[in-house]
C-alpha cells in the first residue's frame, strides 16, 4: 500500500494543520467544501471520488465546539455514503473529553455521548492528541490512538537551553503526565496544590509541593483557556523563589482574556501546539507555536501502511 494513496481531507476547524500534515506526507489535501446557511445549518460536500479509498478527515472541536463537532459527524457520514473503504477521524483537540464522568447528580457523561455519535456516523478509527482523560479511549469500540505532544514540546523546550530546570504540574491530576516531561528533560518534578472553586475558571493555588527555589520552572499542562491557572501558578512559583518561569501546553484554547492574563504574568514564554486554529482573539507576544503536524503525519502514514504506531507513544 503506497503513501500516495492516502486521502486526507480537512474540516473548517483545521485547514492549516491539514495542509501541514499533507506536506509532510507528500500529498495534496482532498477537495471538499462546507456551506453554512443563514440559520446555521451546515452542508458538506466531497468534491472528488473516494470510492474504495482509506480516508482521513482532520477536524478539531473548538470555537465553536458544537458546530465543529456536528461538521465532523457530517463528514464521516458523507465519506461512508460515498463508499470510502474506511474513515479515520483525526481529532487534534477533542473538546468534550473534559466530560468524562458523572461527578454530580443528573449530569451527562458528554464524552461518551460524543464517542457513540462518532461511531454511529461510521468512523472506523479515531486519532487524537493528549486526551484530557485517557480512559475515554475505552468509550469507543473502534481503535483510538491518543498521541502525545510531549516529543515536540520537549524538543522546543530544549531550544531555550535552560539550566537547573524543574518541571511543574499545575495540579495533582496532571502530575503523572508531568512526570513524563520531567523524565524527558532530566529534571525534578514539583506540583501545584490547586483548588477549583466551581465550574467557572476560578482557582486558588495554595502552595507548591517540591523545591523550586533558584530553579527555572517549566509549567506543563494539556490545555489552557483563559490563562488564569498558568498565571497564578507562575506567581506562586516566583513567590517560592523560582528564578524564572516558562510553560508548555498542548491545546491553546485562548479566550479574549488570555492575552492580558499572560502578558501580566511572570511567564516568559509559553509554548503551545497547533491543534487549535480558529481562536476568538489574538495571541500574547509570549506565545510560540510548535507544530504537531509531523506527529499526525507519521501516525497516518503508519496506519495507512499497516505498521505499528507504538513508537509514537514512547516518552
């Protein structure tokens, strides 16, 4: 099976990442279009033959989450109805991964509903990155490949040529993943004692667990929205004697308040990936984007040529 047989299409949420993935694979993006009617109705159209082909549709789900998720379902359905041999949903950022459990009465397990919808639409496989809750892979009956942004971000952090580094997890929940970053960078780990007050963005950083005095701290996390958690952790690190603070985050979901929060924080540089493109506001000058197109391209190439992709999960 040749890699030039790969058919990669991009949804409206991920055109630049799709183009970058295709450049890495040496193929042209598939031709398709989306029409939006005045009341918000979406209409998707494939503009080339996909009969008997293995198709990959790249579509993140952010800004606007529900529109982009529905568009993804319509694409999967369209490819199946066009007699594609298989459809792989490449979802760089899967927003509803945050809804992974029933942690209070009378609420929906949103990630499970989305998983059921993706399967019902006809997806044969899902490729995503840094799921907020890795156990969501178990919500699907089809194979799920949850890639790590760690290799790309660690390489970019290395470019800062920092010495005496300490890796910092913004909360207990991310400590396990943060330890992988610490291992890759050959650095110790510290953890912020964070309390989220409610379902809003309000958080309190009580303390930093670990020695950060005189060290160059690198906060790592899976996603950032308003930037308030990063800013507060950075302030607490400086208060505890950190020499300087940097950060690296996979999914950059910046709201309009994020640039101001980052600009006013002690963070010198924030590395983010290109899993999210269509943000409602501009980026802070402290933000540097690291492309994960090579990781997705390699995953697609290996899936398409029926090779193991386990090498992509080593950290």
